């Protein structure tokens, strides 16, 4: 029996999907997290606590654990664990990308420099050292962002120096460090797309290209709808795939899943925004099925375990997901209209991922989505419309700490900011 060590940060959405994939493969599972799990006493050696903020130490704990219970693969499901997984896998002689290449995906400035050297099309950028003020000579509008956060957290557009300085102060507050270094990037107009890919011995294979039909122009960049296959022209799709593959190569990645974000301009030229050494976040992977219904998580585990990964054709003609935005800060009281949303033709599922009574906060300050809507159909247009129709049936009741009601419907194209 193969044995996989899964690094599952305590805040991840993806524990269930990955553990189901491991069960489907008949793989033995060790679950590692940044906090002690409730079932640790019963799991014994199949539960491990790792200091994910200290990857070298965390990786050594994995290696020491493997001396007692041999491991065939180390897989990180979210950004927080990717460097630990790469370091541990390298030390154990298991399949992985170079840990330094993986580390570049977790430092936006290091990523930009690697892409610049390789000539990969990307936004103009400038590094703002720790505590440095924003200067007047930036190429406005700019997008300011922290170096290490993900899922559009702390990403803010500014159109002039005063707005940029205010954004920098806010981003540093979000990062919890008043001196945090930042990156200032030129704002690139155009449609945003995402690429899901798999690297095998350095060869890039596209699993899906997603359109993001809602505009992502700022000031915040909270994502909502992803639909695949892309409706872009074939030449644009080829350019998108080439750019994603070139970025992975420029960063030095060779094995495992990658998730890339790109912009496509009116003339179909492509700009690489970011690339992560992990698969798509949240519950968005549920929009993808391959071959005879194989999940993305199973594809990832098959690759890590050197099992056959043959049929990567998508099982659905068109599919999509909507990350439900949080309309305002407060305490979630209720999400009404869920049955009505599920009854919309084409809707394949709805998962509200925040429990009632929990505090909620929209991006760029928050780090969670309200939930996820899924749809399938014959065409991308059908899928998009199903998602919008279902979203319109939801009514989100968010209350102040005092209990004051603040109820908001969900207009089909509502955006609060950008996964």
C-alpha cells in the first residue's frame, strides 16, 4: 500500500477532497497540519504537527517521521505547505520540484525577477523595501501587494500617489507588519484567465483554461466566476498556455500541479500575473473532472505516487464555479435561498463554507469566501448563466456584533473586489 503525507493547513478548504482521493486510490494517509488535530490521539503516527512558518524545521520533522513510518509521497494542498513539502520530498528522495524553485512562487518579488530574466511577459514592477514609502514616480495606476499572501488578500489598485500610500499602509496592516516590503506593479487592463496545469519531468500539460467573465479592474481583486473551457480564440489560448509553461520553466519548477493567473489584452497579447506551485484553491477543483469522473486531487496524488495518469480529458463539456463574495464585515447569521439556488437548471452543487455565527470580512482584508457554487452544461455560456441565476437567489444576512441585521441580496454580477 502506498503512503502519502498530506500537508493540510488548519484553514484549508480541501481536506475532504484530498482524503477522499487518497481513499479512492487505496493509499494510506498521514495528515500533517500546523495545529494539533482533534483526532490526533486516535490517529497516532498518522497525525503530525508541523511549524509551517519554519519550512526547514517542518521538513526535518517529516523526514524524522518517515524513519518510523516510510512515506512514498509528500503533497502540500495550499501555499503554506509547498516549501515544506518540497524540502521534505527532496531529502527523502521523492518526486518534487527544486525547493528553491518552489520558494520563488511564495515570494512575489523573487518570482518577478525570475520571470524578468527569462523574458516572460509580465507587468512592470518595483520592489518597495521594508517600511519604504510609495514614491510619486511609479507608473500609475499601480497594483500594490504583499510579497507572500495569496488569494488576492492585500492586493489593492491605486490611481495616484496619495491613494498608493494609503493602500500601502492598509496592506501592511493586513500583513501584520508595519514595515513589510511590498511590490508595486503596473496595472494591466484586459480579461483575466487562469490555467490549471501539471508538470511531469519538466513538461507542462494543460488541464484547464478558465475564463473569469467578471471584470477585475480594482480597487480590489476578489474573484467570483471561473468557467471552462475558455471562450478565447484558439490563438489566444495557445499563447496563454505557452506563457504559463514558460513561467513554470523560468521559476525552475519540474513536478506537480501549478495554477497560473494571466491577463489577455484586446489584441490577445498575454501577460503573466502569478504562478503557484499548487492546484487551484478553495473548493474550485470540484468544477473539474477527468476521464471517467476522476477528481483533480486524485490526478495530483497519482502523479506524486508514480501511478498512471492517462486520461486527462475533462469529463464535462463545460463547467464552472462561483466563489461567493462576502458583501460586508460582520457576523454571518444566515444564507437564505439555498434550496432555490440548487434548483436552478445546470447547478451541480452549493457549499456554504462559513458556519453561522462566525465573523466574516470581505477581501482584501479577509481570507475566506462565503462559499462555492458549481454548475455544468453544454456550453460555457450556459454554465455562466446558471451560476449567475443561482447566485441571484441567495440572500446573505450579515449582522453587526450587536445583532443589528444587515441583509444583502446577491445581484447576478455583483463584485466586491479578486483566487
